[in-house]
């Protein structure tokens, strides 16, 4: 087996780096999770689900995910306009990865979130 040297490696050339470039960000994972669980989802439903994102920020996030081929935007010719978002086939291919993040979180999150968060901040256990 060939010995791997970090001096010859470039993180940008990894599949991990590419995946992160598509799903990293404050709201992208939340949007993907929402669509994984509840698709199709309208913009206002997404906004309520995400909670703290400004409309402009959420809209930009959705455009980036659409540009990267992970979500589909379906616009219906109605008044007022109706727009729904869903995962594309490419986006669906991320479901296994996102599911594993969910499993890890369920297995590793503190039993009492408020107490555990306080312990982490204060360094007490």
C-alpha cells in the first residue's frame, strides 16, 4: 500500500471538499433536510420552518441549491404566484448522507439539551 503524504495532498481535490461546497452554509443543510422530510414545500412554509433567515437570504440559498442541481423550483401560473420546491434526483442522492447525519445526532446529542449545553459552556460535567 502506498504511503500517503499530506505534503502532496490538496483538500480541494477531494470528494469531501466538493460535497461541502454544495451543502455548506448556514441554511443549506436546513433547506435540504426540510425538503427531504416534507417535499414539496412552498417558500412561506420553508421560511416558517427555517425561522431566522431573512427572505433575501433564504431566496439566495434556494437559488444556489437550484443552480447546483440539488433542488427543483416549480412555478405555477396563478395569482398570487405559487412556487414549490422539491429535491431533484441529484438532491435525492444526498438523502443517505443527510440521514446518517441525523442518526449520528440522535445517538450523540445530550439527553437533556439545556443541561448539556450549560456543561459544555462552563466546562463542568
